[in-house]
């Protein structure tokens, strides 16, 4: 279990900055656009956590 959690953390730690850099290059070296795309993932995670918590409370 700990190995899977460590692997998921390493994967997230390497793909997140890669996505930011890739989007920065595609938008003409606009770092703000790259960081915007990097910020989408944590916001999406929080939204899904709230939705799942609301579904759990309904049961």
C-alpha cells in the first residue's frame, strides 16, 4: 500500500511541472497560462472531494 502511495506521489510530482512547462511553451512562454493549467488539478480534486462527501452524507 505504501509503495502505491509513493508511486502516485512521484507520478504527480513529475507530471505536474511537466504539464505547466508544456502549456507555457504552447502559449508563447506565458508562465501565467502554464500555472493556470497547473492549478486546475487541485481545484478539480477539491470539487470532487466535496461532491463525494455530500454523496456519503446522503446515505
